[in-house]
């Protein structure tokens, strides 16, 4: 742990010898009211999962073999400006409301809504929270309820409403090209729940994290993070994360990008560890993008996450349904992207990808899994409905009998239709 902390500090010191300090954001503060904003994201989500073989997905432990739900979510975010002076003060607030439009007791289980004691989805659910923030120069301290997007602690936003975190985070950008983050969180609120620290049955006791990202040049950047997680009535663990990203301009509307991610997790008081890494390369020419990726997991167990946020899996082969993070799993991906703006339809895009995972260690042998995703998205470019987006996602997943019990079925489809419309009130 000390090595990781000192590595981050050393990176900051080294950057300071070659970069000029940024102008102070606090000195340019507009004021508490003048700098305020209020936005409401309307999200309409329909989702179904069909466990067509009625295997593990149809058992009492796993839930229904066919799950279907439709709801509308309101995600309200208020951010005040900072008061003027050497140290600026402000407040942020989050308000979340989810409304059930359709589902039934025989179709619940997709994680959109909380359920009552009879297993029926609640008609609506809501959550609200606030945070106080302080800014000096280009350093901000925020304490309270917030969204977090860091590779070792990331709130999940894959359903109707997002997870929220309770705690404090310091973000500093005093040196050009360098962003440092230090945080401590003691609660994680679930996507389909209303109580504080409701995610994973309140398993998170605390997480301390430190790390940063440094832009070495316009084309090359690197990240390094560390977290120490304490879990209620379970083994605590440490997690290390590293990233290297390089973008090469080839001219003639062509580019080549490389993205390397790696996690190393060590569980205290248990003979369990995992190292997982992925390397992705994307060749872009005009409207077209072709990506190939390879991912590999090794150690005594598969890569684990969730207690530290359902979005804490920044890996190339973490896709719509599976994360391809099993014990000793190897996986590869081929992906194609198409931006229709070049063909006279700005805002319309398509994506398809195929991922294959193999050599997965299981109690009964060696398992395999596959997934094929297809996605289409359109964003309105102008007019009264500007920024309204419609997104259709389809996933087809297979696994063999050795790996099927780990997931919910060996043969399923996952379909999601997402309509979002952001409203800027202030």
C-alpha cells in the first residue's frame, strides 16, 4: 500500500518539474447562485431477459426463467457554483425517482425495481441526497451523496436509476495534465433500492482509495489507482489498477488506438488473489471503426467487484451481459462501429461485437462462454427534441454446462430499449 501511495505522489512531483501550474478555477468563480445548474434526465427503459433453456434461470434461487420490466426514471442533479474568495463553498443535490410502468410477479428479476415481501415490484421508489463541497485553487473536496466514476470505485448506471455513494472525495488538478483523487466512502446505495448502504445487502463497510491520471502528451496517458476495501463479515481486500492509453493519428481521416487495463486484487486472510488484464486496439477510418481485444484472468479466483461499485470493471471484454472475468479465463473480442454522420444521417450509429471466453476453471471442469451484441442508437441533433436519444441493445449469450451455474442460464437473450431526454432547468 505504501509503495502505491508513494508512486502516485512521485508521479505528481515529476510532473511538476516539467509542467506549468494551471490557472486557478476558484479565482474565476462566478458565485454560488450564478454558477448553479439544475438538470433532469428522463430515462425510459424496457428490458427483458429470456432464459430459453429454463435451466438455472428458472430455479427458485435464480428467479423467473423469463423476466420483463418497463419503467421511467427521473434523475435530478443540482450543482451550485462556489462562493467567491480563497476557499469557495457550494452544495450539490441528487434526487432520484423510479416509476413502474409494467411488470408482474412472474416476470420480475431484472433489477429495475425493488420488490415487496410477496415478491411484487413496487409501484415507485425514490432517493435523495446532498453533498457539501469546498474548492481552493483547482482542488475540490466533496462530502456526502455523489456519483463516482473511478476505476477502483464506480457507481453503476446500467438500469433505471444509478447507484449512489456516501463519503468524501478530493479531486485535484493543480498541475497541467495531472488529476489526483483521494477518497473514503462508507456506503453504497443500490440501483433498485431506497435505503442507505442498500447495495449488496450493506456489505461495504468502507473503501479508501488513492490514484490519478497523467496525460504525458496529447496522444499518451496513464493511470494508477489503489483501493483498500473493508467488507462486513467477510474478508477485506486490496485492489490495484493500471491503465495505458495511446492514440496515433495516421492522417487521411485514419487513426489507431491502444488501450491497456489491468487489475490485481488480493484478499486478506484468505488464499485468494486475481490478476486480470485486457488489451484493445481500434483502427478507425472515416465512419468505420474496427476493434480487436484480448483479455486474460489468472489467480485463485475470478475477478470480483460489486461491493466497490457495480461499475468497477474497466476492462475491454466487460460487455452487455458478461464480463468474461471467470477464474483463469481467456477471451477475445472483435467489434465493428459505424457512424452514419458520414452518410448524411448525423446522430445515428451502429455497433456489433462478438466475444468468446474459454479455459475457465470450474468445480466440474473447464468452461466456455460466448456473447454476441448488436446495438443501434440515434440522438436528435436539433429542434425541440434536441439531445433526445433512442438506443436499442440486443445480446445473445451462450455457455457450456460446466460454466452455466455461475451465470443464470447457458442460453439467453437480453433486450433493452432505452429512451433518454435531458432537460436543463438552470
